[in-house]
């Protein structure tokens, strides 16, 4: 095997390592859901604090992503990736060893910080390792398939581990994976960082944007319980707005800003991030409501509910691979628009779930439709989000799209939970039975999610530049020709 062939093989092994790390990050947002009842009993959680096992992770993950992306550019992408992996692994170990609710919530928050460091660094490494065009499309197809399936796999794996070994193992499973991935990184991944002469780190900008995003996510995840008009929710939203306004003012005056606003001159990048918010808002909550419907209405066990996600997870993997090929041929804009239309259709179909339904009649069809849509959206969305970005800003662009999806997910879950709970409470007040009231609440949430997906479709058609999409096809085809000529 020649030296060039060895280097080529190493790149694809590195991709497998990076995708595995991202898979664990995505999986960890959902893997504890099935284990929550067991965790509550073991650590004597109050019902009010139990959701914070999930929220603590989402809060720090969403809040620190921009900081993680910029740190990767300035300090070294491999270094930050490895540091995030090690922090994530030891926080997972500490979480499994927790003896009270405070220790577990703190460990989950540190897990989220580790994820916020490693996730944008990993995506930035992928975009810098593979050339723009067909090669990068293929790599991001793998990335999208693995990351997109992580949410569904988390529910399945969470059910198996909780039932077979105990709730601690939904956290401990990350420890060996994280350490092994960190140990393999130096031999597979070359170090890279921004070549800018300025190494100044924008501390004021980092503090204000991280605090602003964290406060926003905190307000959103708590809004379903506290109420949208409550003093608590309004106060935190106002504080978030003030912090983010301060961040904008600081960035405009900084000689080395954390987020150079010139990056938003790239209309396709900006559009991809808007669609990222809408994708997160429509789809993250889909997993949440399907799980509740299967267990609370259909009476599924945790393992039964987890296994029901298998067709969805497999469909995401297959459709992401197809999407990476289609993007090379027709561009990212039409593929993304098709995906958003399929997601909207799948959620509209889900809004027909019934009290006496079942897996074949109410879950399988819309799951497959939404899964294909997710695969079609996730890959071109990621490609569009880093399209035309200079190497020095690739970590920032990666952090931005991750942030958009996470904040969108928190926003969607807060809004759609409020819609579902309002409908359910109204029917309870009228004397409806539990199954009927819950089902109608889920129906309302799915229909609202479909509406958000339609907004994503409109954004795909209007905010993504067709010129950029067509240029990507030309680069992709040129890359294939060049590769063939070189062979």
C-alpha cells in the first residue's frame, strides 16, 4: 500500500472516529429519557427536579457551543476535540457514581460543556479534512447519518441498558468510548487552527454570548412548567435579550471578535442557520411526543418503545447516504426543500394518532416519512452552513449550526409542550379520560410541529441562494473529474 493510500485510509478512519464522538453527543440528549423513572427512584428526585437531568445537559450544550467553536479555531481543533472528549467521559463517570440529585445534575451540566467543546471541533475537522465537493458531501453524508440516528438510538439503548444493567450504565457507557476516542485522535487527526496572526480571545464577547444563550435556553426549557407569561419566564427572556444585545455591541467594537459579523454576509450560511432553528424546533420534540404516546397511551414498555424507533433510525442512515449523493448532482437547495416538505408531511400524519392505535397504523408510516425528511435536511443543511466559509472560521461556522439546532430544539419543545399540555388540561377539565386527553394534546403538538416545518420549507426556498447551490454542484463534479484524471 502506497503512502498516499495509507493517508487516504487514515482520513476515513478519522471520520469514523469523529462521527462516533458526535453520535455519543446526540445520543446523550435522549438516552436518559427512558431511565428517568429509575433515576428518580434511586436518587429520590422530586418530580420538579427530574426534568433537569435532561435540561442541565441541553442548557450547557446549547449555551457553550459558540465558545467551543471559536476555541477550536484559536487553540487547535484536535486539542479542543480531545479536551472535550476527556471532560465528557469523566463527567459521565461522575454522573453514574452520583448519590443524590445535585451531584447528577451537576455532572450532566459538565457533560454538556464537554459536548459543546468537542462537537463543533469535530465538524470543523471534518470540513477541513475533506475537500469541498463530492468528497466532503460523502463525508458529511456519513456524519449526518450517524448524528441523525443518535436521537432514535438513544431511546433504544437507554431502554436496553436501564432494564438489563441499571440506570448508571446509560452514563457509564460513555466513559470507555470517550477515552478510547481521545487516545486514538493524535494518530488519526492532524492538528489545525486559524492562521490569523491575532490570537486575542474575546473574553467579554464569550461571557456575554454564553450567558445570553444559556439564559435563553433556561427560559425556554422552563417555560412549559412556569408558563410563558410568568414573571420567571419573562424575566429570563428579558435578561437573555439584554445579554445578547450587549454581545452585539461588544462584537461591533472588538478588533478580534468571537463572532465576526462578516460571516453573516454569506446569505446561504445565514439561511442554513435559520432552517437549523426550524428543523430543531419541529423534529427534536417529535421524538419526545412519540415516546410519550407509545408509553402513556399505547402502554409500551421502555424496550418496546425503543425497538419501535429502529425503522426510523435505519431510514435516517439510508436517506442521509442518498442525500449526500443527490447534493452532488442537484445541489443542496432542492434536497433541503424536499426534506422539509417530507418532515412537514410526516408530522401532519403523526397528528392523526389515535387512542386505539398501534405501531403499524399510527407510528411506522409517519416515522419513515419524517426520517427520510430528516436525512434529506441534515446533510445539505450542514453543507450549506459551511459553504463558502474560510478555513479560519470553520469552527465558528460549525458552532453556529449546532447552536441553531440546539436552541431551536429547546424552543420547539417549550412551545409544543405548552400547546400539548393546554389541550390536555382543557379536555381533563371537560371530564375526558386520560388516554383521550393525552392523545389530543399530542395531536395538537404534532400539527403545530408540521406548521414549523412548513416555515422551514419556505425558508429553504427563499433564503438559500440557488447560485451557491449550483456552484456546489460544479465544484463537486469538477472534483470527480479531477480525481478520475489523477487516477
